[in-house]
C-alpha cells in the first residue's frame, strides 16, 4: 500500500469529487452561512447570529412539521422493515414462481411518487374508491385524507411504505440468502427449529442488514417531500406539513431564506446524528484497512 | 404429514396472493382504468369487466400536448444524467479499486458522508446561482443534479464490481504499455458492464421519476413528465381521472418494463451499494 496518491488516481476521482463538492458540499456550507443571516431574493444579507434558529424553533408550524416527520418516519421505516423481513423469510422458505414473484415485489420501485399518488388517491377516493368501499363494506369509517390530518399522514405513510418496500426487502432478502443452510442443519440437530432457529440463527445474522436498511431508510424517509406535497400539499391549514415541505414553503412561498436555511441545517444535523454511529464504524474500518 | 403440508400450501398461496395484491393491484388498476370510459371509472359493476376505449388517450393527445413534450424532456434528461453518472462513476470506481492511500480513503469517506445531505437543503443556494448562470429551466441543470446525487452510490457500486476483475489483467496491459485510460477502456469497460448496468438502472429510474428538483428548477422549456402529471392532479378537483390514468400509464410502463428486465442488475446494485456503504 502506497501512502502517496498517484496523479492518475487523482485525475480519475476528480470528476466525481468535483461534482459532489460543487453541487452538494459547498452549497450545504453556504446554507450554514445563510442560516446566520437575514436575506431574501435580491436583497443583501445582514448577519443576525442565531436569530433564524430562534425564530424557527419558536414557530409552532415548525414543531408541527417536526412531530409529523418523526411520526411518519417511525411508522414507515419500522412497518417497512417488519413486512420486508416477513417477505424475505417467506421467499426463503420457498415460494412458487420465485423469479416472477420477485419481479412483482420489485415493481413499485419503478413507480414515480406522482403516479403512486394518483393510484392511492384513486383507491381511497371518498365514497367511490375501491378501498373506501371496502372499508365501508366491513363497517369501518372512510379515510378522509383531504380533511382529517391524521388520515392524510396515514395515506402518506402507506404510500411511502408501498414505494420503498422493495429496497428494504432486497437488502434483508440478500442477507437471508447469504446465511448458509448448514447452520440451520446444525441448529436442528441441537433441537433449534421454528421459532428457536429464528431467534438464535436468523435474527442475529440478519441484524447487520436490518440495521443498514433501517439507517438508509431513516435518512431517506426524513427528506420526505413529494408524497406529502402531492397528496395533501401540507394542508388542511398546514397540519400535515413535514420538514422538507416546511422548508420549501419558508423559502419559496414566504421568501424567508434565513429561516429556511436554519431548517435546512437542522435537517442536515438530524441526518448526521442518525448516521453518527454508522459513520464512526465505517471510518474506523476504512482507515484500519489502510494502516 | 399430509395434512400440515396441505395447510402450509394454502398459507403459502394466501401469502402469494397478498403479495400480488399489494404490489400489483394499484398499478393494474390505473392501467386498466385508463382504458375505461368516464362512466365506468368509478362504477362498481364495471370494475373488472368493461368495454375498453382509447378515448382517454385521445383526450390526452389533443388536450395535454404538454405531457408528450414533458416525456421528451424526461427522456433527454434521463439519457444525459445516466451517461454522465455512469462515466464518472466508472473512472472513480476504478481508482478506488486499484489504488489506496490516506487521501483516497478520505475522499471515499467524503463521498459516503455527502449522501447524508438532503436534496431540498441545497436547492436554497442553488436556486439563485442557477438563475444567475441563466441555467434555470434547462435540461443541463437537471442532468447535473441527477447525476451528482447518484455518483457516490455509483462509485461505490462500480468499485465493488471492479474489485472482482483480476488485477493481473490490468497489470498485463500495463506491461504492454497501456495507460490508465487505455486500461479502463480496453480491459475494465468490457468486463464491468454488469456494474455499469446496475448504476444505470438506479439513475434511469431516479431521473425518469424525480419530482422535487424538476418542480423547483424547471417551468416550461425543460418541464419533465412527472411535473405535467402533477399539474393534472392539481386540476383533477374537477375530476379528469381518465386522462390522468392515461398519462400515468404512459409515464410508468416504459420504466416498469425496464426495471423488470433489469431485475438482476437492480438487485446486485442495491446489495453492493448498501452493504459497502
């Protein structure tokens, strides 16, 4: 292992680093600077310290958006992992027409958020949608996603789970396939079958994959924008906003770049915090390998 | 043992049916309904049996010319972003696979770290800059944004695939006097096709379906198909479900067919990308 980086390697990673640096990293730093200033379109910035953060943290709409985000993320990610795990074990136990069924499970991955909203709105259209009628048939009240904020958020969660289940499923299923069969055979000799085999063999060995899937889904679910924007638009009366929608409205509707930037940095910090343990582990591994 | 196995079979069948209903029903329903007349769309009796009509597609063609223009824009943007992302990921993936140094490790870590920054955050400073550069509402801005948001994953996936190509092959080429770029072109490029396809699947699905950046950075000239469909949802309060279904179907089917065809590469890419960071 050489300590110096060859010139050709620098040239090869150059384009990727340049793109990521100029389009993501520098703008993100600039957002931090923006968050410490009072500014808007075509207006010079003035330094205001942490005033934007104070303003955002004192805004009830911000808290509403934060609580909504946390609830939706918690529901979406955990339900997704549970269904993903169940489906992975189901597939591993042997299913008929496996390749076709696998394609079926992956299908929602191809669907855009926009089309998914069309589908689920149609299914839950009050009175006439197929699911609305089904709910009525079994005696449940209809989902009034346009009127009741809880129902709106439930629809958003359902939609997100549907769209992203293929990702969680694949990560878990790939990990399940890499568990060698001998382990189960050895376990069976020791009397570990069924639930015991799941508790003692499957679950511990799937844990790393479950954690990785959870981490990625936490981080990506936290940015949730399109589903909410297209389903409820944050309404009625700003009750179903999530963090990204709040940020968008602050910046592009109310022209409050300072508080939008402060929200943006709070979003970045939340992502970093979520990923801290993972990043530390990764950092250690990468630099140990090199040493 | 006959009885429990029959029970198991029935349970499995139910499981398969549940999976089919969950994954396919929403998709099948809008594709089917796009061929229904307005009268049949919300009718109970004609849920699955109806007289198919192309009326919705004719309406889409005559009234929403914007949508087909949007499809063309989506196609151009997807093509550009895919070529750009795959090309730079191939180069960087090769470098990370074949060279190691503290600085390179640090820059690889930086690539992973960058994935934590939410796209909406960087729209704030980019919006005025893009305006100032006169790039607002152009294909270029979307191409660069889409590619950039996938080059870190792309690089990781490419490295995983290139790691599997024996180093002896590039060493042999090097002895023959080939430069780094020649090695990539003659040795790596043909052998890393699988990895490049995996990266391409990610970028194509993302760029074809993306909403947020298109919503913020385009208005008319580079407006993509999802944006036009979103406009139709906005106008749907007066209910034009049939046309909306037709548009959704046209937007969806090509990429759905593509994902099903490329299933293997998608799975390989997802696992390589997630496990390695």
